């Protein structure tokens, strides 16, 4: 019981916000599953596992002091280093894709959840075209794949590769 007789002590505000956000995510995921099932499809939505499991402290500082007020959302490390704390080995080949090489993971991925697979900011059909507007090497071959709606990742690794064009 609290100081006020008969009224319970409320949990810290941070816990209430985290629980509310998690409930919203779970409700959105459930809705997505219901809509996809009604259409006879599998849901595409993806959620970062630590976010889904309410493990915010995997990426964010638990106790954000006043001196941290200007940092990037109270992250444990800089955005360029943060993802590599868990996602090791993405750059284990000699050639690195530009955004991945400099830790710009958010150029392609969202940190919490996405309506696309692999937390992508856009569907895999349009994601590469967002930046890669230059004429393609082997343009005729690429046109054939594009006509068949084959995503770039069928042939190219989006993080690193053994060849200059990250061919699988």
C-alpha cells in the first residue's frame, strides 16, 4: 500500500510506457496476422526481437542522466557501432556495401519494427533502387531479372561479398 491509504503504488512511468508500447506492437502484429490470414497470405511485418521482448536496455541506456540529454536516444553506443554489438560477421568478406561499411544500418533498416521483412524501410523490390539510380552494369541481364520481379538480393549480398558487386 502507498502513503495514501487504500491506493496502490504505481510502477515507474518508464515501465508503463514500455508496457504500453509493447502492447501496441503486439496488437499491431496480431491485426497484421488476421488481415493476412483473411487474404490467405503470410504476414510480412517484421519486429526486432529485443524490441518485441521489451529488452530496450539491449540498445538503450537504462538510466539516462541529464548529461546524456543530447545523445542519440540514449543509445549504448553510437548508431554506427550499435548494430554490430549483436550482428557480428555481416562484414566478414573483403568487399563491403557502402552503408553497411560505415554503420549506416538505418539507411535500409528500421530499428524497432517494419511492415517489410528484415526490418527494411522499403520492400526489397524498391529498396536498392532508392539509392542505385545509375545505369546498371550488365543492363540487359538486370532488365530481364527486373521484368521477372526478382529482387536484387537473389544475386547480391546487401552487406558484403567476395566480389566487387557482392555476388552470391
